[in-house]
C-alpha cells in the first residue's frame, strides 16, 4: 500500500464526529467568502493587485479573481457536504496560502486579517489528511 492509501486509511479510521461540525463550518465559511468576492470583485482584484511580489497582466488578474471566487464557492459546498473533501481541500490550499501572505502576516505581530486565513489553512490541511468523516455525503453514498 502506498503512502497516499495509508494516509487515507488512517484518516478514515481516526475521525471524531465533532470534526464534522468543524468541516461544515469551514465549508460554509469558504462559500460565504466566495459569495462576498463575487459580490465585490473589485475588492479582491485590489487585494491581489496591491501585492508587490508578482506583476500580473489585467487579463490574468481577472482570470485569477474569478478562479478564486469559483473555487471558494464550489469548494465550500463540497467541503460542507462532505463529498470529495480531500480534493476540494487540496484545491483550496494554494488559494488560502496566498491569502495568508497577501494579508500581510509578516507586517504586524497581531494582524486580525490574517487569522481567519491561517485557521482555514490549518483546517484545510487537516481535512486533506482526515477526509470527510462519518457525517458526510461520501459516507452516506458509500453505504
């Protein structure tokens, strides 16, 4: 058995039901964040454009804004329902990792903008390992 199957098996057997409530809350948070970005794409565009690391062309910037919005909405729904949780978490990790660095985590010691992103990142890594859990659509469909 390769490493990925060992991690999946361990995650499936060591998943307390209380973490399903955390998974659902994380999915709802990501969905609401995606809806907020969809309602105000100029805000997200300004956040990405204001960073000084990479200079993006306007077309790439718009594509990135809509990708982040779509990924948050679809990924949030998948994570909340507990279907394809590992895949949805893996897709979310680069986006949330980018959010951690765009919120200026290294600029201030106590940055209130960074903590939701850091928490979401930790939970996404956790659910990439643990999977959907016993209270999920994956578990319901497998039975």
